[in-house]
C-alpha cells in the first residue's frame, strides 16, 4: 500500500523526514514548484492536480515544519494506521462560520457555498491544515473541484485560513 507524505515547504528545514518510516516523501517547494503564495493549501491542491492520474493509497499533508501545530509528530506519523481521513495536530479548535474566535472575518459560509459543501454553524478543526486522507476520498470529487479550490484563492484573499478549517468538511468526515 502506497503512503506518501506531501510537505508544503518554504525555507523550512525538512531533515526531520529522515526519521519518518513507511511514508514516501514529496516536497512541494514554494519558489520551485509554485510561487510563495497560498500557504499550505495551494501546495496541497497543486500536488493533487499534478498527480491526479496516479493518486493511490494514503496521503499525509503537512507543513514544512509540522511541530508548531503537532508537537510529537514524528512518533505519531511512524505509528499511524492508514485512515480515510484524520486531522493531524495537537489541539482541536472550533469556530463560527466567520472564523470567530481565532480568525474573525473569514467568509467561510460563502466559500463553502462556492464549493457546494454543507457545513455546520460551528466548525471543528485542527490548526495548521495537516491531515491524512485516502486517494479514494480525494478521487471521490472531480478534478474540476480541486481546480475550483485553486481558483478560489483569487476570489478569497483569506482562502488559506478558510480551507484550513474546511479540509474535514471538504472530505466529508
């Protein structure tokens, strides 16, 4: 079973990948693969679109330095069992559809409407936008869905912080 860890990197030290077992690394490097914009969300979407015809197994999407939002990440990654979706990180948060209390002023409700997903009044998520997801769940949506997610970064200036809260709802878990 294929397991790939997709790392959204911009100038971070990724030597920690040498300690990861059972996951094949792929580094999406800002300034190399794509411009330094869109935070980790554009890196993840870029990877999905670039590899659409070859997606299989399980994917772990993480930041170049996962530790600020996921303290003991190396041990946890090395002991992970594949799952259709799993938030990865330390603390679980909740917010309203406008990002309150962590990031007030996010237009999460309209963003969700634009991508045709239903969301609750109170969203739960883990900070940092780090998660595991199966290829079958990713492929459960059309490629055009991810192209639309990419394009919405232009419409919504705060798209990365919105999507950070929505990954679990995008993958409907």
